[in-house]
């Protein structure tokens, strides 16, 4: 079970940390893993949102191009429908 402590004296806190390490208690490794996992989830979420946004914009652009022909197709369409 995690324990909490309030630091009132920095030298005392260092002694307590050294005592914990001597007993085999790792106080920092769990936080590093949790931080790395949280950062990974945030970055993956942002990347997925960016990809979705890009695909939606690309799809909208393609639909707009289909509705507004240009070049030879536009000239041909104008000749067919005066």
C-alpha cells in the first residue's frame, strides 16, 4: 500500500529515501512508468485526431473537385449543356 509523507526537513527526507532504498523500496520507478504511459496515450490520441481531421479534409476536397470539374472536363461539359 502506498504511503504518504510530508517533507519538513530536506536532510531528513534524504535520509528517509536512502533508508527506503536500502530496504529495496523503489519510490520513483512507478511514477516514471505511469508518466510514460500517460504521455503515450496523450500523443496517440492527438495523432489519431490529426489523422482523422486530415482524412476528413481530404475527403471534402475530393467531393468539391467532383462537383466542380475543371480543364477539359469543364470545357466538354459546357459544350454539352449550353
